[in-house]
C-alpha cells in the first residue's frame, strides 16, 4: 500500500486524514501487527507516536521507522493505566494533533487459553483490562479533541474471535466482542463530526502472540500482510476490516446457524483440541 504523505494543511477532509495522516499513534507498536503498521506508515513528513512496554523491541521498531524518514517518539506505556494513557496521548496531541490512533495493544495466545478447570479469574480479568479497557484508554483522551477539530480516525483492534464465543478462551472472545460494539457505537456517535472509526477483526496472524498457540492456524497471514490490508481499508474509511475472507464468510454465516448446532460444533472442536 502506498500511504500518501503530501497532505500538510490543517483544513483537511476526513478522507485526506484517513489517506494521509500526518500524526499516527499506535499502542502495542513493539511487536507483531503494531510494529508492522508502524513501519508501513513510516514516511517522510509523518510523525509516529509509538507505545509498548518492551523498551528494546520498541526502540528497534522506532529505528526502522526513522530510517524510512518518519519522525518518531516512543513511550513505555501500560495501556491499563488510564492516567498514563491520558498523559501520553494529550502530550503527543499537544505537540502535533494526532490524526489517527491504532488501539492495537492486546494479549492473547497460549497465555489466555482456558484449562481443564476453566479460566482463572485473574487471567480473565486481566484479558478484559488489557484488551477492552486498554482500548477505551486509547480512545477517550482523543475523542473530544477529534470531535472539536472535526477530523480524526480511530482504529480499534478486535478479532474474529470476538464474533464467536470461543470455548478455547471465553474471556478473550468477550473482550474483543466488547471492542467491536464499542467501535460500532462510537462510529455512529461521531458520524456527523468528521471522525472516522474502523473496527479491525483479524483471523490468525503470525506474530509472537499467534505463534504461542500450539494449534493449526488456518489461513495464516503474516503481520506485514495484515498491516497492508488494515492500512488499505483505513485509507478508504471502511467501517470494518475483517480478514481473511474465508473466516469472514464463515463468521457471517454463523449468525444463521441455530445456537444448539453452534454449541455442538464448537464444544466438539474444543474437546478434540485437548
Ligand atoms: N496474532 C493474531 O492471530 C491476532 C488475531 C486477532 C487479533 N489480534 C490482536 O491484534 C493485536 C496485536 O497483537 P499481535 O498479534 O501483534 O501480538 P503481539 O506481537 O504479542 O503484540 C502485542 C503488543 O501489545 C502490547 N501490549 C500487550 N499488553 C500490553 C499492556 N498491558 N500495555 C501496553 N502494551 C501491551 C505488547 O507490548 P510489549 O510486547 O512491549 O509488552 C505488544 O507490542 C492484539 O490486540 C491482538 O489481540 C491478534
């Protein structure tokens, strides 16, 4: 995907902001899809504000982005800490208005899979904190500013797992379902304010999180493929970015499957997994 970096003016349309953001903020930029998005958006004339926790990996991503000509600022921010997130995003927005935020940081993979006795309460609560509250913390500091400016694009990282109640990790599925509903609601709330919202629902992507799942991952995409698809859909202002298409179709069809049948199929899939 080629990301246009020419739009510099303040009075840019929503379409220009989505196609050619001047300032992009990304949570979870130290790894996987966040890192791939950072490198994809890195270009001369563009500022990137990158957050993660692992300083070494974040610095490596930042260096790669600088070598592509971007101006980069990094911050070690825990997404569950609302105060830290407010401070980081407001400080970065004061330095140059943020056009686009990727609320991408999340946890998943082997660490959140349910065991023979179910999910531990601590793990389930932590999954909601990072995957759902972490997204809320990335959106709420910027939303009033974007509404006032009448421009901005929020990109929320959900998952196809959020469209199905997976027995493998009910809390993960629910945390991502909440992100999807949150994004849908905000998009409808800000529709007439020039602010765009894209919900991203990936299938399996080959990142450290994905790799930890010791199971067959059908239609696996690389992080770079995923980042390109996301950037393309974001550039055209799509409400939803769901990939790969076979999982998109099966997720859509699932809505027509009677619950007892879905329960039977998914419970058997879960049983045979172990
Ligand atoms: N991989 C898949 O198959 C897949 C599929 C669907 C959706 N997703 C979603 O895509 C997003 C990115 O995942 P990924 O696959 O790229 O995984 P990843 O390579 O493990 O990257 C996760 C990123 O989130 C950051 N992060 C995690 N917990 C954090 C916290 N408490 N505070 C701040 N940052 C935190 C990590 O930072 P540090 O490493 O610096 O701690 C890392 O940069 C997640 O929301 C995930 O749920 C992934």
